[in-house]
């Protein structure tokens, strides 16, 4: 892989799931395109149902029965969609690490921290038990957990939520992956602990050069950690660009609406909300899925799906992107 080649590249990714009871084909993702380079943090942002987590599950090849994918997912130049089940398992075991939202839901309460960190890599044959324990203790220290030997003997109930999330980070690092996927990894934590965990993730990016795919509904948080922000709505990418451009100069009405709906600690004004409710790809009909919630929508927005195109510094799916960008100058 050359220095300029993307570590992870999604092109035109489509995902649908066949309902096993009704046999109805339910669309989940439409034409998702994004990439992540080594050492880059890419944040995928959107409300519930936007397709963020299903995008990551498509990358991991962890999809429910009846799922069908097309397009392309390439990792280090290799196509993942055509891999054998054996190669997919090898990819998940060695090349990518996953950090979930709720560590208590993913750590067996009957296992010690040491059991959780060691058993998986030992059973896969990646390393000996002795080497795995030594690596786990070393990496506990790397993420800021002191006295690793003692922590290895503790059970999950003996650790705070913040410490457990750091344990999850260590688990994701055990096989020295090139890509880490953090799926709402800080949502369940309070603000102070959230900041600590984000510092750990940024430090790992800087020291190890791993790529980080960060899934969140929080555009403020995304802008503070990411190099690139990808905004999704109803299973589609609606805006993609540098974190600074997307955050400070949004071009899609949905991105701007997300920014306006943030609480402002310095203002007593009533919190602005996005009208209507978020919809999934399965609920979208013709035209732009955001049209019914958009103050800028015109007739063409309800009849034609807007293509993703370059507008100023970002890639945007909006028929009226240039006009909207001019009117949204003060959205930040």
C-alpha cells in the first residue's frame, strides 16, 4: 500500500436486508462513499437511524441474516466484500479493533479483566498466554491504568465506567490493528470521563499511527477529535469534508440544523430543534430524504435524489447547496 493510498475505502456501498417473515427487501444504506488514511480520524455523524452503525457493521462483515451488500469496501487494497468467511474472520481478529458504547454489555461479568483481555488472542493462536498477559499489562499502562497486574485480577464491577472503557480500548489494541472503530464509545460516559477517553484515543492515533473511525451523534465532539467528518442521513452521506469546514462552514441544511440544535451554555435562548423526526433509509421515498424537515426545500428536492458533488471545500448532496451555503454563513 502506497503512502497516498487509503487504508480503508468505501465506494458506492449499498446494503439491504430481507425480512425473513415478510420477504420484503428493506434498504439500509445507499451509495456510501468514504475513506480513511493511516493516522487519520474520520467521524461519522448523524441521528439514530442514519446508518452510522450499519456502515461499521458492513466493514466488519457482521451483518444479520438476509443482508445483501454491493459496491466496494477495500482495506489495504484488498476487497472485503468478496473475501471468504475464513479471511473475514482473520481480518476481524488481526486488522481491526472495535470499541463499543457500553463496556459492561460486552465484558463477561464472571471474567476478570485479565481473562477478557487474554483469552481471545490466545484462543485465536495470535500469541501465547504469557505474551498476551505481558502485552495486556503494558497496554493498560499505555491507556493510563496504573498497577496493571492488580487490575488484571479485578472483575468488571470493581471498575468505573471510564476505566472499563479504557479496558475496551486495550482489548481493541491487543492484536496491534491498523484500524480502530469506536461506535459511540463515549456516549455512556460523563463529560469529564469522556474527555479523558478522547485524549487516550487521540494519543494512540499520534503514537501508533492507527486510523480511527469514530461514530457519534455529537457534532461538537466529532469536530474536536476528527480530521474528516462524514454526515449521514437516512442511510446516505449528505456532507463530507474536513472537520473544520464542516463544523465552521456547513453546506448541507441537515449539518447546519444539527449545529443549531446544540445547547449553548452562554445563551439563555430556547434550544432550537429540527422539525419532524429522523427517518431511516427504509422510510425514504423519492427525492431528498431530508426534504420534509428542510426549510430550503423546493419541488425538485421532493422528486429527485441529489447527487454528491463538490461544493466549495466539501462533498455535498443538496440540489441548492450553493444558495444554502450563502445563507448559512452564520450557522456556526
